[in-house]
C-alpha cells in the first residue's frame, strides 16, 4: 500500500480480480489489489477450458496475471480485508475505507470485490484430503482427466441423479451411491438403468486410499466399492464478509429444487446495490469457471472506469465553472 488513496481497490486476486486490475491499470487508474492468497482452485493440478491457457497450473496462471497487471502499474499486496466502509461524502466525490485484519487501511474511490467462494464438502472422512484430485464436482473441469475410469457419484441431495447422468458422458462405468440423498423416482431409476448407471444403497463412511491414490469408497456395511474418482455436490458459499460489511446480504441460489449455495446479486456489469461497489467472479456467480471469472472481472472494470470518467467529468465541469 504505497499511497493512501487509490482510484480502485480490488479485494481478491484471483482470475476476476487480476483481470479487473489489468484493465484498470491499462486505463491509467491507480489500482491496489489486496489478496489473501487462498485461491479456490489451488488443489487442482491444471486449469481447463481457458482458451489459450488450457492445462496451465492454477498457480502459474495467477503468477502470469500478477506480472501482467503489475507491468501496467497495479500494486498487488498480500493481506486479508476485514471490512470496508463508506466515507462521508465531502460534496465532491464518494469513497471507501478498506481495513485489513492486521490494522492497515487505505482509501478508494471505487471498490471491486472478487473474493470468490468456499466449497463446503459433505461430512465424509477423507473427502477434503482428495478434493481437487480424485474428489471432483465439475465434469467440464475434470471429466476429460478421468474419462473411461470407474466413477462414483455421492448422493447428498436431489441433484445426484442429474450428476450421475451427466458424468456418464465421460465414462460407461458410473455408480450412484445413494448415501444420504433422496430415493430416486421410478422415472429416474429408469433413466439410470437406460444409461447403465449402477445404484448402490447404504451410507458412505470413508474413502480407500493406497499409495496416495483414491481406490474406492467404504460403505457402512463394510463393503468396499472400487472407484477411481468420486463426484460430490459441494455447497458453494460466497466469501461475502467484505460486502456484508457494506450492507449487502447474500441470497440463496437454487438449482433443481435444491439450494446449492449463496451469492451476492449484481447487475450484468457486476454493479451492486451499493453505489461505487462492484463484484465479480464466484462471489456473485457460483458456477462460473476461471475463464468466465476473468471475463466478469474485465466487464466490471470497464463499468468502474466508466463511472470514474463520469465523476471526473462532473468535477472538471464544477471546477471550470468556479
């Protein structure tokens, strides 16, 4: 934090935040990115479906992004933002104070919050340790990497049948573990049978691992079913504390009749209900992939810069008249 006031402070330095920082720095804005260093995709080995960067390791992609943004003058610092508050308007322009957990503070004319989300996994021993490796949730992110392998789907809600049928696209050996999920309907059983998806009753109590590789799931009965990948439905909870400190409240997002998480609503540009505050990436769109988060960061940055141009022009007109 080399200065006391910036045009824009960006909270979160993932794909959305760095994309926004790059665009704003290229627009000759003073930009500070404060990043806690906890990217959601850190457990994954590679980023996929990112045109031009396919199979890039997540850490490498972030390092490239930091270098590009810093090359145009953006400042990037490590830290965790505790809260943000609106400053009293002095009649000329509005602004915000951002405070980090270690007590540092800085002012900004505008805020862009790109803090992402937290994946809350079902309470099965061993899931967290294999998350992003063989325990997966998105077929478009990881389906190709486990294609033609034995895949399990852990049912914890009404979307499990949909997941099983989706992952069947990548493998003809898919097993749905009913676990704590609801009993499929007759129509769903017919669909599963038609696609050759096996269904196993009983609660899953743990994961089998050998030589640091997931090899199967253990049922409450003691039976072990060999698998090489396990699909789960995580709950996507927005990291919304900073936005909540400004009076914005997360709302529940439903899919297929089930709540899959919480997010902060925005307009198409990322604008929130608080004037001067934008949000982008997974904090506002739970199912966004990396390339989509980067695009959302760019969109929000363009809107932020346009808003600042409007204010700069208003202030210039007022100064000329004076």
